[in-house]
């Protein structure tokens, strides 16, 4: 009898301690949530509201490269490549984990058109308690020829 009770206690502890984790990849609603952030990001660049970009940066970006990093980068791109005109999503990847270690991550690869050319840009996002923030912003371009 004692063995049965101990077994029942062990089984109940085991099952209550286990958490079921789910991972969702590229769900439409997650992709759309990330895209909304990018539409705002590029709208702010188009309208030269560079300071607004800094509110979209994660704490990691702010601590690593500075509080005004996104605005500084956007200003330099604007100065070198002209005014932002449009962008096209070329690839997206999202991953949402639910359970003990919940998190949502996003990655978007874009072709971004400026007055003086097209750049390939990669933007990584992460969902935090205070919203979706940019965790990484990469810009790739061909060298600009000088006269």
C-alpha cells in the first residue's frame, strides 16, 4: 500500500512538473505582427522621424552600440543613398515558443530602394513585455564608385 501511495505521489509530481512546450514557425499572424513594426520603421525613415526609430530598438542594441544607434544608421544611409523610397519583403522567418521558455523571434530580409540604389537589409525582432523591438539591423550594399 505504501508503494502504491509513493508511486501515485511520484507520478502526480512528475506530471505537474512537466510543462508542455509548443513551437510555431512562420504563422501568418506572427509574420504580420513583425511586418507591422517594419512598416512603421520605414515610414519613420521616409518621413525623417529618425528619433522615433530609437524607441523601436531593444535594450541590447542600446547597451551595445548606443541609445541613438538606429537613428544614426538611418541618417547615414539617407545621406549616402538618398531618400528611402520603398521596400520589398524577400524572405521572412518567425518562431514562437510557448511554454516554460516563451519567446517570439522574427527575421525579415528586404530589398530596400533608395534614390541612389537598392540595398539588401536584414532586420531581426523579438517580442518583449513592452512590445516587439528591433534586436539587429544589417545593411548590405555593393561598393559605391567614386568619380
